[in-house]
């Protein structure tokens, strides 16, 4: 597999069928007028989307649609020139229907871009292979989750705050609090690691599936508001792994890069299971913990991509946002698997004279304490 801009295929196998939810703000979706055609209701627009098999979001289910935005949901897409062109055309089409909040349709911080990957990509030829692929995928996700959050958007675009914090308003905010939902795309790496260690990890959908039965006891998350949403696995209508962390975008190239990123992560888990010697060195390097974040990021990219240009795409993304305030505020949500660079920075900012002065004062305190105890005839134990 190799990333190629435009409509050229990436080289994904048919196991990696995918679907996309496009969200944008300031889109007119209501009754069309002479001056304002409607994305959802204008005849020409409806025909355009129907020809490409895209659907409108349910206006009563999506909060964004009710507050000036729009969502379009793709059919099952394949890694073909026709389907990549399909995506590009729909992205451009959505831009033609600005609403009442300005002159342009925008994919701002109220929007996400959710990508579904066919859950068959986690299955093998038998139960043992499926167990291995699924387990390895979850281990990779738990270990590299923070890196994925920092690599899933275009250069210079930190993840929207609402993905990690409850930024909703009114009734939506209240409902999320009552259901103990932290954010629209909360990290799950900590819980995955803990449940793997306990042997209690389980994905969730009401109907039992072959894949779901392999992971026992407790549900990973009964809701869908996680950066990695596994609740659709086993759903006969939508058997997918959903990645909810990407920011909203109407740039088909950025979206294609994300499809490539998530597919490559699953493919790495497949290789770990089906051809373990092939990427053993890269796997071992990735799971080292006594490393800096940059070393961890490099090991992660070496595991996922063979081509240096592919690695550069996501290294540039990571480099541009790794110190963004949204990540600094929410570090505790992630499983820490590398040394935090801020400790090194604190050391660099602290003058040597201050360190020497502090050490000298500590030494004086110890001497004074010893002298006091000798004068008072102290015979107790040191604690």
C-alpha cells in the first residue's frame, strides 16, 4: 500500500471497504428559494446525491443539522478511482450551499469526519486468526492512541476540543453529562489496556456476532461516543469499526489520508498475526516505553508504513500539533506510553545555580536536624 493523491487507488484489499460521514457548518438544508438552493431539498442536489448513492443525515437525530450544519453519509466505498472521485465530487458539492451564517460552507470545530472500516478486516480464516488480529489491533490502538489523535488531521489542525471535552450546549450537554459521556470522541486506550490485562474486553452490539463472541465479558463502551467506536461490530446493517476522531473536512485528500492511516493500522495488526516475523522488529521497537514521544511516533510510523514519504505525511501532522493546548489539557485521558517531553523542558529552563542553591539548603537542613537530635539526646528510630 502507498498513499497517492487524487483519485488513484491506494492498494487496499477488498477487506478494507469503508464509509464516510461528512459534516459541515453553515449549510442551507431547508426549503430552497431562488437565492438559496438547498443541499437536502433542491431537486438538482437531491438527484446529484442519489446518483452517487450518498444520503442526508436525519435532521431529527443530528444536533449539527438542527443548528445550521449538514451531514452527508456515503454508501459503501471501495479503493477504486471511481469511488475516490465520488468522494471528491461530494465534498465540492456541499460547498455550493452556504446558509445564513456567512458566505461560505465551512468544516469548523463543530464538525467531525467519521470513517468506518469494514469489520471483516479484523477477521482471519479461523477463530484463532481472528482472535489474534482483533487482539493485536486493540493492543496497537491502546499503545498508540495519543499518536493517532495527533496524526488524524491536516498539518496545523489540532483536534477539535469537542472530541476530548464536553463542548456541547443546552440539552445536548445535559444529556451527555447524565450518560457520563465525556466528549464526542473520547479516548479509550486506558480502558482497553486495563481490560486486556484482566481478560474482560468486549465489543458491544445487541446481536451476538462471530467476532464479538471472541472477546469476553465486559463491554468496551456501550455508547458510540469514543474515538474508536466498536459498537457496530456484529450489526448486520453496519458491521464496521468507526474512527470518530478526525476533524470535519471537505478536503478529499485529507480524508483519503485518514482512510490510509486507519487501514494501515489494521493491516499492521493483520501482519503481526498472520506473518509475525515480517514486522517483529518494528513491533518490538514500538512497544518500548522508555522513549520520548518523538521516538514513539517514529517507531509507530515505521511499523505502519514502508515508504518514507508516507511516514512524512503523518510525522508532519504530529509535529505541527503535538504541543497544542487541547492535548496539554487532556493528557490524563491517554495511557502514557512514553516519556513526557515537558520534564526535559523544565530541566532546560531551570538554571544550574538554582539547583545548586536548593541542594545546599537541603544539606544544611539535614545537618541542623542531626545537631538538634544529638543535643536533645534523641534515641528514637529514623523514619
